[in-house]
C-alpha cells in the first residue's frame, strides 16, 4: 500500500541530529580485518605485489585491505569504498590510517591488471589456499569446476553463447572446504581448453593431501583432460557430449533399470552403462547414462528418450556415479556467492585486464570469508555472506580509547554478545599460517 500525499506531509515523530562520536555501523568488519592480518595477507601482499612507485604513494596493502573489507561488508562498486573512508571508528579498529580515493583505486586496478599485479595477487591467493588446505583435517578432496557468465556492456566484452555481451570466467573449487583454488577471467566468447586452470589448481594442493575426485561439466569432456586426470590417479565424472559415437554406445545398452535415490525414492528415470573410448584417449572408460521419456510434444525432435551421459573411470555403482555428479550442483552456490554475495556480477572498468584484477580481489574476499567460517558460531558456519552481514557484521559499536586500550561498546542481547566474545576468542587463537616477519599483527 502506497502512502498518500497527506501521510507524506506528516512530521516525523523523531528528530535527526549528527554526532562526532566514534560510532561504526559495521563493527563485525573488524573481525575480518584482524583475520586478514593474522592469516599473513599483509606480508604476502608485500611479498608478491608490485611496490609503490614513490615514497608518498600507497602500497598494495593500503589498497587491498579496505577493498576486501568493502566487498565482505556488502559494497558493490568502487565508489562504495567511501563508506569505509568515512567510517572513522571502523578505520581506528582496523588500523587504516590513510586510504586512497575511489578514483585512485580505479587507476590502480587498471595498472595492476596491465602489469604484474595479476600474477602477484594470484600468488597471494595460492599461498593462502595451500596453507589453509595443509592445516585442514581433510586428506582427500573433490574438485569442481564451472564457467559462469557476467553480463557487461563494456568495450572489452565479447558476445557469449547466450547472445549477451560480457565475460566468462571459470572457477575451480574443492567441495570439502568450499574454497576456490583456481580461476581464470575470460572473455565472453572463450570456450573450452580448461587444462591450464585445472593444472594450476592441482599445484595448490600441498604434499600429503590429494584431489581424489573431479566432477566436471561437458566443456571438460576432451581426451586431453581425461588423459591428464587418469595419469594423476583421479576418479573423474564428466558430462559427455552426445556425439555419434556416444549415441551408438547408448544404443548398445541392453539392460536399463529404474533409478532409486539414497532415500529409496524413484526419481522417474532409468540408468544403464556401456564402455566407450575417444579417438585420442589413452584407454577406455565407462559411460553411465540416464534416460527419461520425452513429453508427447517433444517426440518430433527425434527418439523416444532424452539422455544425460557421464563419462567416468570410477568403480562406483551406477547409482553412486549419478549421486556423485548431482552433488556438483553445489558449485552453483559457490558461483552465486562470488557473483551476488561478493558483487562480482558487475565489473567496474572498460579495461579487460583491470576487470580481471578486480575479479581476483573478489575471489580473495570470498576465500577469506570461507577460511574464517570456523570462528563463527557453530550454527552459522554454513551461512551465506548475506546472513553473516545481518547477524555479525552490521552491528553498531562505539569505539573508545582508554589508557592505550581500544574498547568497543556494542548494543546486543546477552546471548549475542557472548557470540561476539567467542568470535574474538577464536580469532585470538588463530595461528599465523605464513611468515609475517616484520609485520605488526598485535
């Protein structure tokens, strides 16, 4: 129901006043600032990113620190960095003494994208990932990968297969940690040839840990990828193209059975399997096939059935192969979190390389959020960034300095205040995962 003109003219029942007190509406961002420092991100930035061009210039940490906090806090555009700059209380908590302007940040992003910044930020992310994986209690991992589309009417953007202009980055993640361990920012008209990004993802996994399974979509269905995964001893599950050879193999399947899921529910399709081999593959592999009847109106398209084909070298049962592949649907949640939760659905520049660098910062912010989920209350460790902002980050706090000690007064119920205290205790207990010599992490 919309307000009437008469209602709009009524005076408010409260008066607005401004104050110079040190109050921040985003107290929870201080936890993530502290986490960045304790994870050694500052020292990694200084180690791998290009230095400032002059003594007066901002160093890379002075750019990355507020940008990552802005993305975690919900900023969507470079201009939103002003909210961090104007938040004196938050800057005091996070020890942000000076900040570049939004226009200066835009120039720096383009400069980093065109120079060695892209390589440097990738090294930072890789080293953080390697240490987090090493410290995790998980020994074997499932690799997922998918490309996604970012619509953009930019000069550098090309038309995608969906007919819109934009970019088509590819992301590689591991299921067990929800961590992005590989990525490549691509133009909208780029397809296939994912061997490089997969290879780089494997390099992130430290000794003593292993990628045991790889669950991939049809763009990875190539002899190159299949041969590579087989040599690595990885069990793969890849959607196969329904080309002539695959369709002939399907015709040869004599036994089909109704699929029943792990809860004993029939899902309305049948499954069967056959052995197949590609022209350049180094050996034969199984194809596990789902088939279901076409709707009456679809019959003119040819054949009584629709098919979904999974190529695999696994010894799992057909039912287990189907379930393993269906788990990959969670990759869409990771992509959605990066694009929507961390504002990567829009790119800030007309410069391709600048956008590639911005996307890298989005991946860094996402991974920092993931690696810090263990400090959250147990019931929130599977929450999205949107929920964490609402519950943890967007809490008003008054910042007070007494006798060289900073205090933050927050207005929370006792139960929620205990959660806040617990988060602080968990962060204090975090071990530094990289060498931070010369960096003040107090």
